[in-house]
């Protein structure tokens, strides 16, 4: 494990511990509905992350799905859910344990944080309209989240000296335009379906703000 990986692991551990301390875990134990959402979302994420493509180790791409999870569960539960998925994917051999901190910070915390920040800005500074929620918080933010995650990991591999900049650009960063639309489309589509058919699953969506005008 390199120094950068070690520091990232410590920082990510501090983030997770801080989130766990802020959560009412006793309430979670009693709330079967919330348990189903958390662990069901973790299983769904794991399925999405299995379908990945890439030539070089680490420089692979897959549907992220974290914008959906964040809008469903909120920042804290989304982070815990994604951490469970990352642990499962690492245990299954889809990534290595020495990358756990890096993946935790750049591939989980960053997209979730960006999604929640966009949601907060949209909620407080934009019209509270259903289409604003769907297109800004889900569609647009899904594209931004996967683009930032890919750029951040590409920068890490370059700083660490794992790959040359040309390899990172040609085999990783150039895939960003191919990934943003599928991610955005899936995020927008699934959030739309959930808002229509299962609005009680959506932590960030409330009828009185977006529909009851």
C-alpha cells in the first residue's frame, strides 16, 4: 500500500465513522422498510458494478448508479450503502483492498457529495418543479457524477505513476463522453419511475414541494 493509498484509507474511514455516528442505528434496526432500501440498493449497485469494461487494471468503466441511491436514501445512507457494495466488490476480487480508500473517496464519496450538493442548490435556489428535480438532480447530476469520478481516478493513477498520461487519456478519459449519457439516462429514468410509482422510497422527493402547488 502506497502512502497516498494509506492516507486515503484513513480519510475514508473517518468519513464512514462520522456518518455512522450521525445515524440513529437503533432506529435502523427497528425500521424494516429502511433496511430493505439500504440492503436492496446495495445489492442492485453490486449488480451494476459487475458489468465493467477496460483494458488496464483500474482503468475500467461501469454504470455508477450513485445519483439514484443518493436521491433515494440521502447522503448518509447512500454512503453506507455504497460502502457495503464496495466491500462486496472488493471481496469478490473486482478491485484490490489497497485501493479501498481511493475508491471510497473518489468513486463513492465524491459522486454522492456532488449529487447531494446539486440537490440542495436546486431545492433552495431553483423552482421546485418536478421537471427541475428530474432533469437537474437526476439526469444532469448523473452525468456530472460519473465524469468527475472518472477524472478524479484518472488523476490519481497519473499522480501515483501507475500509468502514463497518454495511456490514461486514450484508455480511460476518452470514454467519458460514452459514459455520461447512459449514466444520465439511467439515473433520470429510474428516478422518474420511482417518483411516479414509489415516491415513499425517495428521501429527497416530497409531493408538497414538487406537486402540490
